[in-house]
């Protein structure tokens, strides 16, 4: 694939910290991709994430749908989101990026940032919305914005629908792989790294599907129980950053080092926190059969090669965690309404079909699921370009 259309490095005049924006390509003049904040964020990282967004958008192309894929982009800020000055830095970044958000970059929450925080900072930076660049593409902007606002207002068991749909998609991806392999859900064990928005929702949906969540990791370490953790209790006891209050742990729940989730005695690993979590220095610890990438770029290429050589299947992020982004657009463009049951059903159906297509392609090509996903994108991008055009 070609080099990105645009790469920007921004230096904050107050702190000297850097922020980044990479637009991989535009489709219909617009690109989609979230904004993350984490210490150590780099231009290289954001570039890879922007390319991944192009792939996610293309993979969800449905000629019969109202939602037409956009291009891919990503933003990043090198700062700890818990730093006292983080919010002011976010506002200054968005103020600097305002012309891009107004004209061609639709963005939202990603690692380290919630949508509420992005929305508040965007308003303070003088923006109408973090996704206002897509409004000219809507048939009825007012109705579409009401529909999305109504969807964001929905809560299920006290958790926002916007927080749940991504985890629903990750869980359905894992379940599709298990079903394809003939592995029953009861008795299948899962370890999850990260209990924030994506990891927490994934753990909930997998537990409700009958799987046993035996380990979860947060910044304080790993909580494990070979007989299964009480996922709902842990979710109720986490803070805004996904850190669990250890006072809720039960007898039998163990507190282990932070990387213990990686070697947990489980069939499925779900890295749902940071990029680059599994590398050539720790992949040998993995005993699971599947790694389901809920985070962006959690498994490095060399590690994935070694894992594949010993029979570990990595379900790639560009498919697995694409449900949240797709849900935004399915709702805004009117493929689904502001309804939780409809959102979950559409997400499950779409994600399962996409995973099956990817695994079919991997089997027929004799390659990995990631390579198969890349092949599907290569097939679809020319079709999208011919129909809608792009700039790269």
C-alpha cells in the first residue's frame, strides 16, 4: 500500500510534548480514526494505526448498506492521560487540529481517552463535533445526529451502549473461531489484558456466552482464579481507567504480576490494553490456542510468525476490534436505529460473517488470518476507489 497522504507532528508550546496526526487516505474526502493519549506515543505507532483504520473501513464495505467506508486516519498524543495537565493539552491539540477535524478527519475516543472527554475538549476547542467532517455526506444531518445521540444515551446494565458494542464484536470474533473449531463454550478459559472499555465489555460478553474468564490484568497486576473470576463484580469495582479495587476479590482470587495473564492456563488470550504487548521476548510464554486482538497492534510481526509456527492463531485487530467504528457509522448513516438489541444483533452478524470470510480465505490461501485480512482489503479497495474515489 502507498505511503500516507499526510503526516503531522505537533509540538505543544506550553509543555513541549508532541502530538501526531496521520491521514492514510481519504474516501469521499473524509477519513475516520480515533485519538489516543499515552506516554511514549510515536509517529510510527500512529502511522500504523491509520493504515489499520483504512483496512477496517474497507473490510466493512457492504454495497447494499447506507454506510459507505471512509478513509483511514489516526491521532495520538504523547502524554499520560492521568497527568494533571493532560486535559488542557488535549484541548490545545484539538485547537491546533481544528481545521483538519472540521474538513476531513472524523475522530473519537481511543486508548487513554473517553468519548465524553473528547467531546468536552472538542467543544472547548471550538469544534461543533469530533465527527463534523462527515456531516456533508449525510442525507439528513439533523435526523442522523439525533439518532447517534440517542444511541449514545442508551445504557445496558448501567454501561453505555457505545462502550459495549466493541466488546460485543471482539467476543463474537472469538466465538466464531471457537465454533469453527468445534470447541464448546462452557469450559473454555479466557485471559484478558485490560479491563477498560474494550476489555471489560469483551470479558462480560464472553462470560455470558459460557466461557470462564480465569485472568484479567490492569495496571496493578493480574487477578486470576483457575475456577473463574466474578467478571461482573470486577467490572463494578473498576475506576475510569479500568483499574480494579482489590477489596472486592474473593477467597481463591489470586494477585499475580502484571504479565501473568500472558502465560495463563487458558485457550483464549485477549490483549485489550496496549500496543506491542506480545513480542519476540515473551511470546514463548503463550500456551493459548487463540489470541484475539482487542487492542490495536498488540502482537508484533516476529512474535506472530513464531506463534503461527507452533499452532497459535492470531485473530487480527483490523477485523476483531472494528465493531465500535462500524457501529458509529451504521447508526449515523441509518443502517441501524438507536436500539441496543438491534446494535448487538447487527454487530454479531457482521463480525461473524467477516471472521468466517477471513478464516475461509486463510484456509484457502494457506496463510495466516492477518494475511487473509490484508488480501480481502486488497480486493475491496479498488472497488471502493472506482465507486467513490480516494486521495492518498
